[in-house]
């Protein structure tokens, strides 16, 4: 059994969000990653795809999720979305409430921007 203590969590800030790693291959030894995402009101992540499926559950606030081939989906507190691997996606936080979500996915998933740039495995997932 591995216990990840509160003090051992990792915090990563990007221009769009703050990710707090709760468990990952380098933090607890899991093959999966679990992290919290916080986005300010109106913040939007870049359009990108991941090599692994992710599950996002909204804890507080709201977001619009745009997935290649699907129309946008509005999410509120308690809603969970399954983001398939390999499809372009973008998360946009609510303009008034922002977004707080718990996310899980494979700890070795890689990110690729819409222009094909390989961004590797994000630090909050690794």
C-alpha cells in the first residue's frame, strides 16, 4: 500500500490552469495518475489530444468540453465526462464560476497539440 501525503502533492501552474498531482507513477508508484485541475473564470486550455483516455469530474464551477467530432458539452458540479484517447479536445472554464475538477488517466499518456507538436507526458501526469 502506498499513501501519498498532502505535503507530497505536486503543484504545476500553466498559463491556463493549476494542476495538483495527487498520485502518479512518480508520486506513489501508480500506473495511473490522479490530479485536480483549477481554472480561473473564462480560462481555456489549448486544443490538444492525449494518447490515453481521461475521466474528468467537475467538483465546483462549470466548463464547456469540446471534442473533435462531437458538439460542445456543458458540464456542471457532479458531472463526469470520458475524454477518448486520440481525439482533439479543449476545456473552457465557465466565465463566471471557473472550474475545479478531478481527473484521472494513464500515467504515461502523452499530449500532442493540434499542429502535431508532441508535448510529451505532462509533469502533473508523470
